[in-house]
C-alpha cells in the first residue's frame, strides 16, 4: 500500500470518526462519541505517518539526485548532471508538499 492510499484511508477514517463523534454527542451516547474520537485520532495518525513516509522518500530522492548530479559534473556528463538535478528538485518538492 502506498502513502497516497494510506493518506486517503486516514482521511476517510478521520471523517467517519468525526461523524460518529458528533452523532454520539447529539444523541447523548458517550460511548459512541468516544469511539468516534478514537477513529478520528487514528485517521489523523495514519495521515501523519503517510506524510512522514513521503518526506523520507523525498529526502532519499534529493540525496540520490545530488549524488548523480555531482557524478555527472565530475565525469563531464551533462545529461547525467541534469537528470540528477531534476531528481534533487523532485525530492525537495516531495518533502515540501508533505510538511
């Protein structure tokens, strides 16, 4: 399961929990309200974990890109250097997107 799927599942669980929490509160059912809150928090946790996974993936892409860029420059291989730079930028963007 990829991180995007995990984020979607987390958002769905959080939304379901929020609904259950509010229904429980509206009808005066404390157990339902508490269960809803548990699902809400679990959904938030899943989303946070998925974002962290994407940040790690972005950091690895950025580092790998920097290495490839440096090797390309060292070997005077412009295509390799540009591919490395592109991967480095992609990794940085992935990290920024998942803050």
